[in-house]
């Protein structure tokens, strides 16, 4: 076995855990399965991570979160609110379709965090990040569209995250592309109605 700095080894093991979890689910990401996937001994995993909870904490930080940052990057510098929101939905939808297993894993980690006190703070941090990125998205989309929101940003952001999470989970369950994509576009039209020109 080649010697590797501990930080690099941890990254390798987290990558292996992510592969196992995305393919077989979070429960399958045992220390033994991760060792096998990484091609190392159990002792190497235990040297780098105290237990499975610590490994899952590291894994949770690597799981792709929501696509808000990707959506923000896709926004043009000058567009109507309707056009900007339409583009945002299409970018989000494409990300959901291309990363189905990551969406499942994200939901799994949320549930795991609600059941495991050692992971709760990670889940809370992820949601705080989602809210911050969501508010950045709402601010950016108002700027490029030269509008302002007629409702407070905080509650609006929470409703947006809830709607996206809800449609994402429903789509994972029923696989109804038309319902999910159409529902997201319907919510985008609702959002457009909550703006006024600057």
C-alpha cells in the first residue's frame, strides 16, 4: 500500500463512501464497504475516522447540495423576471435529472441527521447554507430583472426551498417528469407575481 498523507487518505475514503452511498444508499456505507471500495484495510479507515458517524459527517459535507449556485451562475445580466425565472427552473430541473442519486442521498442524509445527534449540526449547517444561497439567488434575480420583491426575503426563501424540496422528493418517488417540471414552472410564475419594477 502506498503511503499517503492523512488528509489525502481521508479525501480518498470520503470519495469511496460517496460512491457506495450514491449507488447503494447511506446504510450501505459501512466502514468495511468503504475500505473495500477504496482498496484499503479496515485499519486504514479506522486510523482516519474514529467511527462511522465521523465518516458520515465528512461525507455529508461532500454531497452535492441544492443547485442554487449553478442556477445563479446561469442567470443573464439582463432579462425580464419571467425569462430569468424560466431559465432558473430549467437549470435546476436539468441538475435534478442529471444528479438523481445525489438528490436521494441528500434526503437520506437529512433523515440520518434528524436521527443521529452526531450529525444534526451538519444537517442544520446544510440548511443554513441553502437559505443563504437561496437569498443570494433571490437578490441576484431581482437585480438582473430590475425588480424588487414585495414580500420579505427570509420567508420567501424558506417557501422556495420547501417547494423545491417537495417537488424533488415527489419526483424521486413517482418519476413524473411533467408534474415536477410543470410544478416548478408554476411556482416560478407565482414568484414573478411577487415583484414590482424598481
